[in-house]
C-alpha cells in the first residue's frame, strides 16, 4: 500500500542512514492511522537490505527475500502476546539476548516495536540498558500512539520522529484511490471523524465501523425502544473499547458545536444537540475516554459502566426537554 505522505520521512531517514547519522533507536510517534507502522516496517527493511536501490530496499537481495517471507533471522518483532494485555519483561529479555548475537545475514539486526507503549514497567526498565549501550549494528525501531505513556527515561534515549495527518487534500486523494467505491461524502466524513488520519478513515469505512458509529449517533439522539431490555448494552459491550471511542468522538463534536466550531464535511453532526451544559458534556466525554482506556486494558464488565454512562446521558437530554 503506497502512502505518499510518508515520502518526505523516507527521504530524511534515507539521508541520515547514508550519512551514518541515524540514531540506533528511532521512536516514530503520532496519532493512530497515519502510517507509523508502515514507516517502521519500511525502515527495518531498508536497514536490513544488503543492496538498497537508492532510497528503497531492493526487494531482491537475500535479506529482502527473508523479510518478505517473514523469516529473517536478524529481525525481531516485539508484540503483545495474544493472551496478555502488555509486553512482558521476558519478551524484552529474549529480544536483548538475540540482539547480542552476531548477525547471520548482513551486518545489522533490528528489533521492531509496533506498540512500544504496551511495554509494562518492568519490560521498559529491562530495555533501558540496551538503549543506553547499543551493540554495534543493533537497531531498535519503536512506534507509539501514546508516547507520553512511555517512561521519560526511554523517550529521552530515542530519536523522535513525529508523524502527523497529511494535508486534507492528500488524505482525500489517497482515500479516493483506495476506497473509490465509497461515496465521496462518506469518505470525507470518515476522514473528519478519524481526525484526518487516512488509514484510520480507511479502516472505518472497510470494517463497518462507520455504520456502527452512525448507529451509536442514532441512539444518542433518539433513545432506542429496546434500550431497557438490555439488548443495546449487550451490543455495545461486544466491542466496548470501540463503543467508548465513538461516544468520545460524538461528545467531542458536541463540545466543538457548543464552541461554534463545525465541519461542512460532517453533515450528520448537525443532528447533535447544541443546547446542553458544556460542563456536563465535558464530564461525559472524559468518562468515555476513561472507559476506552479501561476497556483497552482488558477490564471486563464494561456493560455496567456503559449502562451508567447512558443513564447520565439520558438524564442530560431529559433535562434539556424540560427547560
Ligand atoms: Zn534488498
């Protein structure tokens, strides 16, 4: 998948690599859906490639072939294990051991963290020493949506590279090419809802997320009749983190509207009420963010918190009609 807005970053990384000035631990940070992982993966391939063709990995050498088949012996991806909520310390110990071995293919080894902020505290501490005294030819490439949750000691030893959403025209053009069968108005709305992050907008359109968000908006604006039966909460609970995310999005849009900010690319936001108390909306928005954090961290029984949240929302809407 070609992401044209990454070109300038690739150029800069290429120049630094060529000049031997690329630090051994780049930290690619930025919001979700702007291409951090794609850039990190590209950088790993570029570092390991034996005969780069200018800026790009050649795609043909032994290293590139091994990367393509997922079996490069000097490449180590560090992810959250399926049965865990964070990257445990033993994963880091394993990585450090492997990073100290002599490379089998070329002269470099790369450890890649797609979600560096998922390291638990012990894991982060274990990584510190490697960051302080890197073995020659050893690279650690880190990605993070939430660099603030990484310990400052880790951040200060990395070379930060901030990815931001591309200009709207670039994002719209890319999205039109990749989701061309989706109506333009939906594409534009998805981009606004995704905060301008093209990959996040694409995922929203591809996986039914967009429709789900609209259904949640319906519920906020017109309370559903099956609300009391618990069916609604059962539905919401199935992807609690996603539900909280949508609640937070819609409430953020209400806050914008209360401040007089709105986007012409998001006509459905006109359905949101504009006569609510800003303090109450802000409080519910914060609760939704908190709920999302808890749900992402694996907290169960989100149906209780979601139910409580919905009651508060309904009371707020009710107070409006009584004014
Ligand atoms: Zn190559």
